[in-house]
């Protein structure tokens, strides 16, 4: 699924990207759209190569077909690295060319910084949420949830879980056991219409906390049982989610109301519109 790690933004245009051979590779079609607003990107690229013979000759050197996360799953798309993008830009007459070059250089440099100091990546994610109007207390929980999620998926990877669909299956088991809904059913419950919307970005405090409880419990149960493969890991996921469900039930009995809500997260700054 597309998220902040696989998307970059240049002047409100989304540029999909992937980390390959120790550097960022950007979707070529997205670059062309960002610079030209073309309605027929493939045709534009074909004409560009016809105009620039040298570019066409060296095409396979800096344009590679890579798997990209999209709202419809992973798809093979033509991508180029920063060096290749600089060369391609030379063949695109656009007033945005120079700003885009600066943007590319900055994007690549930031990734190198984040590899050397992972804390910078976390700080940038924090800034991203705060810019969208989320309060600090919510952002802190969201970041902690991301760390717990990474720990869980890392554990799964070490236990013979390698397919994207298997990660989705296990995540659904935790969510179903915790909230009684799959991830997609929960998105529908909250009226999230776009496929690439991240459910957790629309959770309230308790929903985030319970999600963390379910995933942390699953991680520890998986380790304790030495679960391996999809079936054993699925059993551990259900047990972890059940612990979160029991926590949810106990809280609701004590406070006399549900802690889940159909509404998107409402704790945003009043100056920021509710995210839909």
C-alpha cells in the first residue's frame, strides 16, 4: 500500500518512489506529469525519445522496470534514479525543471542522512503529521505504533512470512480479533473512500493504543511459541488480537461507552480540515 515511505511530493504532485540498489528510484511517468501536466504521458515519453536520440540510446542504462507499491498492489513501472532523472529533465522544456532538480537533490540527500541517522526519519514523519494538524500527543502514539508495527513485521519476516498477501492476512487476523472487523471493513466503518488512505491515521487515541496492544502481544506470543509459517503465525495473531479485544471490553465496561468510533480522528487543529 502506498504510504509516506513510498511517496514524495513536488508542488502538490505525487512522485512514487522505491529504494533500490542503495538509492531512490522514481516513477518516470510521475516525473513527466509533475513537469508537464501531460494528459498522455506515454505518448509524451515516446515523442521525447524521438526528439533526443542520445537519450533514447542510453535509455536502458538509467530507466529500469521495478515493482512499485500502488493502490492496486505492486506493479512493474519504469523508474529512474536521481542521475537518470537529471538527464531526462534536459529533454523536457519546462519552467519547473530547475526547481525539480533541487527537489531531487534534496530528496536523495535526506535519504542518505536517514540511513546514517534513523532518528532523522522519525523526526520527518513527526513533522509531516504536525503539519497536517495532529496534536503532539496523538503523533507520539502514532510514531510508537509505527515502531511496534515494524518490530512485528520484522519478526514475521524471520518466520517464513515473505508474501505481501500473507502480511495482509495476519494483520487482518489481529484487527478482526481486536475490533471484530478486517482492515477494509474498518475503513468502510470510518467511511474512508480512497484505497491508499491509512486506517491508523484516522484512529482516535484508544483505537491506536488497542492496535499497539494487539500487535505487541502478537510479537511476544510469536516469539514465545516460536511460531513459523502462515498457519502458526496466524494462530499467534489471533491470540494477540484477543488480548487487545479483552482490554477493549474491560475499558468499555468501566467507562460505560465504546472506545471505537465511526468518525475520523477529530483531534485536529481547528485550522485544519478533517482528513477524509
